[in-house]
């Protein structure tokens, strides 16, 4: 290691083209202290109406219509959780 301004320069593992780099010492310290796992993953807050829907119903709509899960949940909530009404509304949205 060389010295710069009186401080030791860290051993660099990877230099990226955008200027970022990872230093071996800092990475080891983060893993040793558990610094990377300090925070618990955020818990998703679900709407009570969405929580009452059946997973099978949501999966059916997602797979059959190839739409995002959030859109399928919204459609089911709009139709009171009734799968047949939701399917009919997605097939023929004018009525």
C-alpha cells in the first residue's frame, strides 16, 4: 500500500469506469460487523381489500391476461373480488 497525504490508500478490488471502486478493507469490515445487514427488509403494506383477495384468483388473471399483478388486484377489487365479473370486464371493457 502506498501513502497519500499521510494516510494509507486502501487496496482496491475493482475500479469502475464511472469512478466508483470497492476497497477490500471496507468490504471486509462491512461483512465483519454485519453492516450490510443492519436494516430489516421493508415490509410491504397491503390494502385490506387486496389482502382479502384469493391468491389463486389473482394468479389466474395474471397468467391468462399477461398483465401485472397490481393491475389484476385492482381489477378484482373494483369488482368486489368476483372472478367471473372481473374476467368479463377484462374481456369486454366497454360494458
